[in-house]
């Protein structure tokens, strides 16, 4: 059996993501480990600028005035994202497992990559213009800590992020 591939995602993986991951596997039997953070710990100012850069002014101000999310609701949403992602990847590679990660998402990815001796790490996110531009996105942070290339895919598309 090949070395595991660890996938960190903030979005439920779908058909397009399955296609991308299957291309990465290239017919191999690498086990897939999916991680979903229970709290993405986004930065309020970065989110505000992100929404403005996408010309979503209403969302920018709505998010700015929103209450802090309930941790139980966040964990339930993460569990739903994990279930959808596991279903989307079912039957690929040497099997698919996953878990919800508490705390820092990048630290969870780095820890899992090291504990399962993974050969590859993949981060699947929606585009984040500010974080991607300044290389402060999850993929870049993980790559800096792991010392191995981390593939950054944009959810639901064939686009590869710059990491």
C-alpha cells in the first residue's frame, strides 16, 4: 500500500474535487485522510477585505457586524462537511477516513501528516484573495512547517492555488 495523502478542506468535497483527487492518485492505492476544521478561525479584517475585493459589499458589512459563531454549531457543520466529503471520495485509493479537527487547522494538518507519515498533503479551500496574494493561506503555512510541497486546490473547480 502507498503512503497516505492527507486532505484538509473547509468546503464539502464534491464531484469536481473527486476528479482532482483521483488524478492525484493516478490509479494508486494511497489511503486518503480527510480533515475538516471545526473552526476556521478567520480574521475579521481579512474577511472584510476579502468580501470587498470580491465586490460583495453587503456580505462584508453583514460579517463585520455578526456575532461570534456558536462552537457547537460550527462542530456540527464541520461534521456535515466531513460526511459529504467522505461520501464524495468513497471508493478512491486505499480507502477514505476522516475526522473533525479542533483548534488550528494548519497545526492539525501538520500533526496528521507526521503521524501517518503521509507523502502528500492537499488543501482544498474556496479562493481567498488576500491570504492567497500574501501567501498566508493554509497551504503555504503548512508547506513552510512540513518542508514538503502542499497542493492547494480551489473547491469545486480544477483551479490550483499558488502555494
